[in-house]
């Protein structure tokens, strides 16, 4: 079981994205890399911001890795939220597109593009929820 957020968790997530026919179909016209910024919550075991970058292209994830902020900032889309908010997304307690519209997730990039690809975004969330995940604030 991989801890979120980590390189191991991200690698498992990329594998699940690339193994999903549903995602491949839903994202067939998607073009653009995305940085997911998991903002620090030291009291919950996340001492510093983590930048998870994924290169999404026509239904495939060509790469995914933890990157330094200066690299992550160059992504076409940057989605930021505190660790606990991402935890809600992974557990499917918060829809990410609704979260962006409500300001619970902050987007740098073109929201209409995200909205046009809402099914692809939904598939990404569903896949994140299938990764066996250990959350640092729940560790025994």
C-alpha cells in the first residue's frame, strides 16, 4: 500500500490510468499536462507542498512524477488544494470539477477545457480511488 502523496502512489496511479479503457475513451481528445499540488498540512503528516505532475495526452498518461515547484508551474493546468481536500477527492467525497467551481480546488488553466472533459476528470478520480492508499494522518 502506497502512502499519499508519494512517488510510489503516483506510479501506481499512472499504471491504473494507462490500464483503463474507460479513461482512454473519455480522454481521447484531451491534450495537456497537469500538476496536482498537494499543499502542506504538517499537523496531518504532510510537512511540505508536493507537486505531482502527469503528462496526459489523448487517453494516455505518458509520464508521472513528483517535481519541484518551478517545473510543476509550467504545466498547462495546475490544480492546488490542501492535503485533506485531495483526500476527499480520492475518497470520492468531493467531485473535483464541482470543487474547482466552488473554489475548494484552485485551478490555473482554462476551466472550460476541464468542463468539456468532465467524464475524463471523473475517470481520473475513480482511478485514484482504486489505488491502495495509506494516508499519513491515519497511520497506526
